[in-house]
C-alpha cells in the first residue's frame, strides 16, 4: 500500500502528500497489486499451476534483484514483483522495455555468457529490451524463474520479448523464462477479479 508512484511528482498535483501506486491504479505496478493481493488468490489451483508457485506464496513488490556487476558490486534497480522463486516484470501502458548503450550492458558480470550480444536488437550501440535483459540476468544469478506480463493488445511488446529471448544462449535458463498476457492470466482468476479487470482496464479473458 505504501509503494511510491514512479511518476507521481509529474502526474499528480504537487503538495505535501507522497503519491502511491494505488492512488490511481492505472500503472502496471498497481495492476500487479490489484491482482496478486486479491484475497485467497493462491487457493486457486489454476493460478498456481499457471505460475508454478506454492499455495502460501507472498507477493513482494519493488524487490532489489541484486544483479551482479563485473566490478563485484550489484545493480540497484528493482524487479516489479517476486513470487517465491518467480521474478515478474509487468507492462501495461509503457512504450517499450527501455534502451541502453551496449557499454552499460557489458558492465553486468554474466552478460557475455548468457546472451549472444551480437544478435540482440539494437540501433548502433544502443540496445533495445534492456529491462528484459536485466531481468533474465537476475533470474540467472538468483537461480529463479522469470515472467514478463503484458497486454495481448500490444503485439509490439510481444515481438520485443521474442527478439531478446532468441539471444539467450543458456537453454536451461530459457526454459525458466516465460511471457504471459494479462488476458491469459485473467482466464484463471476468480470471477469478481475478472469483472474488475474488465471494467477498470478493459482486460477480458
């Protein structure tokens, strides 16, 4: 409930109040919270099977993934959600998965051993799909699974996912990574939650 809104300073009236993600519920972070904090969600066998998680898993939001860097330090950026062994990146209205200079990606310790970096989508020295790359590296370092959740109405994001995933050279790691649309997830959610997602976000199974 207390997670700060990532664009609150620019999107909302200024004042003493510190805006939170759930004040608007229109961000991908808020969508995650609205779904995965729903009472009794993980009692649903279909939900657990789809995500391959345990019945008593507790969602954690804005988790420091601590991706190892080549200099012995760790990346300070956050993963949107962690469900036990599963790391989740969520997309709703965002334009893309961000871009970074190849020199920045090369500072990650395992970048060269996990990815065929020559085949990654890029324009000049700028590489597309930075958030996906970083999260796959996080899954590799933490021996975790990774799932990107996105809208089926955004085929551009789906194609961006495939362009990055085809460059993962560690096949065992590739099996631990998946893409799931909000619509696919909605199909196994409780009816009340399905109705809410359809009304609030236009997400229909």
